[in-house]
């Protein structure tokens, strides 16, 4: 399996890239931070390619995907893992924050897919996009309005791609509470949150039951993504949800 994993420098994307490689895939690692990708490629060993890619730049997406296709000899699967979640009450969310969220969470996903679609159709391949419980299973979480809105838009984007390109299997992977792995594989999602606001909002999320009270082992997520990507061309998996079991 020849896989392109976007957002492979950290967090869940890094975990997925490592997990696919451990299961025998040749992996092209795409992200802005090339130095971190090199570290991941060294950890994987042969069959891994580190390629700098800015998902907010169309030319960068095209060049990175073509380099990946050349290095891998084609593309069978695509994983889009980037996602930013600015913590900000919606009335205070400014235009720049909205643009950054849409550029990374939605537009970037489409730019990368557009660059890869010919290769995916040639291989009757598959593409998976990490989404969120806050976009479909719960109401939007207070303070994460921009994130929920963009992930809901991503869900529709995946459907739009499937409708126009039925030869490729498109799946949105709805992910619940998961901290990722260790080191740079830990999710950086809350890294820039303001501490006081976060403490106040997290309490509200818990009171509303949005947080499960436990964290899912990232290996479970990797296993599901790998299974989805390896399904044959006759199968369609529009959506799959992976969340932690709630403590008894």
C-alpha cells in the first residue's frame, strides 16, 4: 500500500503514519515542519519519504503530492489529519481566526485531494479525513465554534468529493477523545489555548457530557484507519466513528 499522510509531523497524523508503516505500507509524510518529518522517516526506515507541504498553499500541495507519487510509484491511499481548533468564544472570533481555521481544516483538505485525485482514481484508492464528534455527534462545544463549523464543512466536502469521484472510497473518520502518542506524537490541539479560558470551558464540557471521561488508545484509531484504507474497491465506508468507551 502506497500511502500519503498529510499532517504527519505530530499528533494523530504522526501516529497514523507510523502505524501504517508498521503494517507494511510505504508512506509519504507531508507537513510544514520538514525537520520533524525527517525524524519520523528515520524512525520508519526504508519506504518513507519526508516532503514539506503547506496545505494552505495550492502550489505547495500540488508539488508535494507529485513528489510523493513519484517517490512511491503511485498513490493508493490518502490520509488528511491536519486540524486547528482555536479556543475562542464565537462572538470574539475574528476574521483572521475564521480564515485560518477554514484554510487548514477545509480548503487544505480539498487542495490536497485535488492534487492526488488522478493517482487515487488510477489505483481505485481510498482517502480518509479526520473529523470530530463536535461536528456531528454533539452540539458545537462552547469555545470551539470555529472548529466545529469547519469540521462540519469538512464532512460535506468529503461527501462532495465522493459524489464526483465514485471510483475512490472517501471516508470521514469521526474521532473522540484521544491524546495521541508520546513525544511529538502527542496531539498539539490545545497547545495554544489560554489557560484560564480553557479551565472554565472544559468544566462546562464535562457538565454537558461532551467529554467521555476517558481517553482512547491511539492504536485503536490507527487500526480502524488502516482497515478502512485496505477495504477493496467494491466497498464504500462513508463514515466511521471511533470514540473511547465511557467508564462504568
